[in-house]
């Protein structure tokens, strides 16, 4: 379990303005990459992150504020095939995902992200923002997340939590933005976008918004167990963990539990 948390910290706490978040902009990523294409072929070689410039605003990053710009997208990657001396552009939408080798192979999925209206569940964007993101939950519902940890005034009150969520095998991911102070009843209605026409699922989410309901109490019991485990680990290892580590781990535990739990319910109501 300790190794799991240490890997989780590495996964969450790194911040860089680059297309693939572990590595610097405008540099070749040292780990070899396997690019899995939509036509079921693969390419082996190396990827170079884009420069930080106007093009750089298209990068994928753990700084979610960049998502507010209209041109934050990964239209293409710079790829150098094994044995080649030059880079070529591969359109992002021709790619399923990229896996980087190493002690802990890391998978970046290509996703198409849409914003939507919370109340009407109407999709706002005609064209999606294309990204490469690491899946945090990979079940019936797939969740990708970026956590912006505020180290200035008001501390965690200004932490911003960004999620990109889709049903497994769907090409549409939906953008959700929360703050650390948001209540469950403010968050749960967003989940309806995962299956807006599934009446049983929508009714379940409505019940989940009621703190007195059996559904909510069952959900919270499981959440408390998960958060207690993370809290215990953080206390035991407080000397090794930074503020960013601790808060990132807590957010990831809370929301990984939520999206995994909701995914199981959605699968149940879809059969």
C-alpha cells in the first residue's frame, strides 16, 4: 500500500507547462513511447513536447488555468520514429493513446473534451478540446483529473479541481470544475451528464443529493473509509509529504472513489 501512495504522489504533484506533464516543454521525452493508433497499428519512438509560446497554450498541463484559453488543445504530437533523425507531426485524433516506458509505464489517453450546462445538460461546444491525459479511474466510467493546489492566501479554499469524464469507450469526455469547498449536493448533479436519458440513473442521482436518503448514507460510509485510510497514511508519513502531496492525495482519493462508485451504479442501471 505504501508503494501505491508514493506512486500516487509522483503522479499528482508534478506541475509543468508541457504537452505530456512529466517532462519539460520543447524537450525530447527520454522514455521511449509506444503510440497506439486508431487503425490498430503502433509506432515506437520518441516524442518531443511543444515549445512554450502561442503554440504552447495548446499543451496539456497540471496548471488548469490554461484550460480557460480557447486554444488549449493538442492538435498533434511531434514524433520521431525509432532509427529516424527527424520529427513528424501525427494528428492527435489519429491516436488512441500513448504509453511511455519506464519503471512505471505511463499511459496518456487522447480525449475529446466538451463543456456542458449543468442544469439543462446541454453540450456547449460544437468542437471539443483535444487533450492527452492520464486516467485516474479506468472502469465503466473513466476519470481524468488536474488539481490546482493554492499555496497562497486562503490555502485550500482556493484549490481548483478539474475533471474530464466519460463512459468507457465513449469518444466524448465532459469537463467539470469544482472547488474544495463545494458540497456534495452541488457536485452530484454534474454526474447526470454521463447518462442524461437514463431515467433510473437520473433518479438515483436525485436521491444521492438528499443527505437523509439511504443512498447518500451508503455512499458516505464508503467515502469515509477511503479518506480515513489516506489520512492515516498521511499522518504516518507527514515528514516526507509536502502540502501539495497531502491535499492532492486527499482530493484524488475522494473523487476517484466518487467516480468509481458512480460508474458501478451507472453500469447497474444500464443493464
